[in-house]
C-alpha cells in the first residue's frame, strides 16, 4: 500500500498541500483527517464522491477518516464555486438530508475497527455558540483584508449584480472553527477537500495556530472535469447520484460505460480503487483496440460494484446485455422501466392497442421512422423489431404485447431504440 500522498499523486488527485511537512506528519503516526459535506440534498453526486474517496484513501493508508456533515454550515451555504447566493434550507430539511446521507458514507468507508471512520455533525458545536462568542473568541482572529482576497469571496465581490451577503461571507469563519473544534475534540490535524476549498482550509490552519498554538495541514484534489471542460456528473437528465432512488444502478452503469476514450483512463485513476498495474493494462488495451472499450467496461463495473454492490451490478449488466442483444423480454418491470427512462418516447392510447395497431401506424412519427414511407421501408428491410422480435408489414400490435412495465420497446437496426407508453 502506497503512502497517502503518493497514492493521490499517481492518481492525479493531489492538487495542493499546505506544507511540505505533510508527508512527514503522516509518516510519523496514525493521523485523523476530515472532509466536509454539505447536506443540500438527501443524497450525494459523483462530484461529491471525490471527497469520500480522499477519506477512503486516507483510511486505506492507515489513518482515521472523519466525515463532517454540515448540519450547521448547511443552514448558511458555502459560497465557494457559486456565482449567486444559495437558497437557504430549513432546519428540518437539513437534518433530514444529514440522516439520509450517512448510508452513502458507510458504503465506502469502514466504520469499525482500530481505524474506524466517524461521522460528526457541525450543528452539534455551532448551534450552541452565541453570536457574541463567535465574534469575540473567533472573529477577532480573521482579517477582513485576507477574507476578501480568498477566491470564493473575491469572485463574488467582482460581480456587482450578485455580490455576497454577510451570511455567506461568514461561512469561512464557521468552516475554520470546524477544523479547530475537530483538532481539539478528535486530534484531527488534516483537512481534505476540493481545490475550491483551499482558502477555507488555510483559514482553519491559521485559526488553530493562533488559538491552540497547534500545527495542522491541508490537501486538496483538483476539481474534476471531463476532457472538454464539463463538470463531472452532469447529464441532459440531471446529476448522477450515488443513491439508487435518484439514479438507478442501470443508469449509473451506463453513465460510466459511455465515457469517451479521452476520459476513460483518468476516470479509472480518479474514481476507482484499481491499482496502477491494472489501470496501466487497461490504458494499453484502450490504445491498442479502442473499439473493444475494455477501459470503459472496467470503469462501469468497478464504480457500480463499489456504489451499489454485486447484485445490482449483475442486474445492470444483464439489462445492458439485453439491450444489445434485443432479448428484453427476459427482463423484469423495473429493468424495463430503467431502459425506457433513457429512450426517446411517445404515447399511444390504450383503446387503440386494445383494438390492434398496425406496425406502420405505431412507428410512424417516432424516432424510429419519421413518415409512413420510411416506416414501410424499414419494416420491409427487416430492420424493425418490437420487444426484441422482428416485425412484418402485416404485424398488428395489441395490449397483450406490452412488456411488464406497460411499455413497448421499438428498435431499428442495432442502436436506434424508442419507448412507446400507454395513455389511458
């Protein structure tokens, strides 16, 4: 097992550290490090996964990870990386989100044993501190000149239309106090985060030095983007989430499977726990025969396995294979619903299916065929199937042909799919 910083380095996950002494600090004993997570939703996205992965690598290197859920700071909102003021959430919603996120951390971190991960909620120490105490005991250690020079604040001050409220301006002080509290309560000496958090991390280190005369450190990973500069985890259908109720295991698997060649190897390094030899072999396979997409398949398998488990991985692979082979009748209702959710779709009336609908009428106007002329031509050429079975010009589709989820899956050729839903 490589030392923590070396592991991050070869994976391209080490952007900055606050001191060249961090490596020696880690090598001199078991250390505690933390990363913070905003409870802005009841789940986390694959963008948030990078913070979890930093903690997982820290734990695998023999140290103690601390998950800090922002039950307190989540009531304020972090201005980092935001061009406008966040919508404030209610206390009840923040508490709900905190409780729902815990199960996600438990999938990736070990909460048992001598290096057990722990989860802290910063509302436990922030809620009881009065405004006067915060100003008198903590605020006096912060220079406004330095605060407005931090990227998270400076970028907002330069935007005259948006600006920044005092509420969000104060976020830096609260995050710094988190680090001080954890330093005192958990002997935590390391804070981890994305590169947009570097200024906040440095503020916490300065506060620990001033108030506790202690030494602490920070390290950040780069903000991960695709090769064309897009934010990771954003699709036309929205964010890619780490919980199955928001992004199904099948759609999660498909997201990684559709990774472009230019991103496949770095995604293997960033997101999976495959070692350097395994990633190197997959990189070589991609360079030799990119059409086989071995790197993308390994990425999809590994990410779905660690996020959703072996059973859901098997179901996601079976669903994908059924789409490729056309054997969709072997799938259950939830698998078919997953497929249909990702396809262009149209509706037909229940009455027309009950009476029987000719294949040309069914597929005309869908993404399979724009006109009746096209529809006849594609059917005559044997290019069209319904629910995996080839159709003829005289084929009539009825209610009895519906799949378990109440849809029809149309296919033209190898790659053009369309879902037909029934409207009562």
